[in-house]
């Protein structure tokens, strides 16, 4: 994944459903949860057009609104500890894939 100070940053999405509608948080997990964009999908996945508006750049939003979104995510269970777990798991998975690759390349080149 992308490198940040103190480890990898891992992209993930968190979908919150209400009825048939969907609020999709595009996030990056590192030591904290970074929200990149918040996408509103009326009618869920099926209603998504290719050129659909994916929401404003999160960094450009008002501080109060950003805080509200972060609090909302925590309320639905996307917390810093989950973010840490996602980042750690991703590092672990990458390490496993690297080890497997190394073994395969060694076998191949013998």
C-alpha cells in the first residue's frame, strides 16, 4: 500500500445502509481513519451511474461537517482500533504474499 509515517495506509470502503439507500465512505486506514470522500447512493449499488457524483473532496469540507462524519463513522463501528486492525492485517497479508512469492521464485530458479 501507500507508505505513511509509521506503516502502510490501506484504502477501504465502509457502506452504511438505510432502507435501499447507501452512504459509502471511501477511507484510508493508518493509525487513524482518514475519510477521502463520502458518496451518497440512492437506491444502493444498482442505482450507480458510471459518471455519478462521488461527493466533494473531504478535505475541502467545513471542519464541523468533517467532525460530524468522523463521529458518525465511530457510531457505526468504524473506529481507530478497526482502522489499526485493517492496516495491520494488510501488512501481514502483504508479508505472506511476499514470502510465498520468494519461495516460488526460488523453486523456479533452482
